[in-house]
């Protein structure tokens, strides 16, 4: 008798879970139609302006939340990469959108809720990828010679939201060099070189 009861409950439980999943809203929603880019490699200033245009078409009040090149798109000396994520937050919608580029495709995905701690980026903040690469090379040339590549990303200090560019050295396997270079994102001046 017990096996009969259990055998009936399992399909009912599976059906209930399937119904709940089907009825729940999708968290991430497409915020723009996918775009095939003219070039798969974009400079930081180019990708930022393109992403900002798509984000403002989604919600006009967006502010930048995060800008990174991913491990799949090392930063090149000219400040370009083929893999970027540029995220924006909309206060009016209490939602954020990520504009991603990878291998010549651009996509936008929006999700409800916070985008995390927002860096205090002023109008005209530094989006010169070649300058950031040059700073990384000046302080971490040793790591470039050892096969590491440059990865960059914006950050916000916990107490003040002071905006920085964090410059890291990473290998394709995810291994990071024992150095972090921070650059003031609003002025482009070297902030700190932290060695472990």
C-alpha cells in the first residue's frame, strides 16, 4: 500500500513543480534585439557609447553600473576587446540591463532589482582603454611577459562609491597574477598598486 501511495505522490509532486516553474515570471528579459556588429573587436569608448544607446532606449534614466571586459576577450594595447559587459541601472524601473558583446554579437538582457553598488562615475569619466592598458603595462609588464593578459572593470568603494578602474592580469585558465592596479575612473590617475 505504501508503494502505491508513494508512486502516486511522485508524479503529483513533479506536476506541481512543473506548473510552478511554468507560471513563474522569467527573471531576465531581452531588452534589445540581437545585433551583428561590423567588427567583433570594439574599443572601450566605442562599446560604452553603443551600450549606453541601447540602455537609454530601454530606460531613459539609466546610470552606468559596471563595465568589464571578460576573460574571453583580453584587453589589447589599443584598448579593444571582443568580449565586453556594460551594465546600467534604472532607478525608475528598479531594474538593470547588461549589454554584452562577444564574437561580433551584441545582446541586451534586463533583470529586476539592484545592480549592486554603483560607482560614482562623473560625466566624462575615463573610457580610454589604450590609456588603461598602458598603465597596466607600466606596472605589470612582468606579468604580460609571463603570458597573462589585461582584464579591466569598474568598481565602487564600499563607503564612498569612489569609482575606480581595477586592472588585473589573468590567464586563460582563470589564474590571476598577485597584483591589482586601481585607477581613478573620473580622472584617469593611478590610485594604487597592490601586490600580494
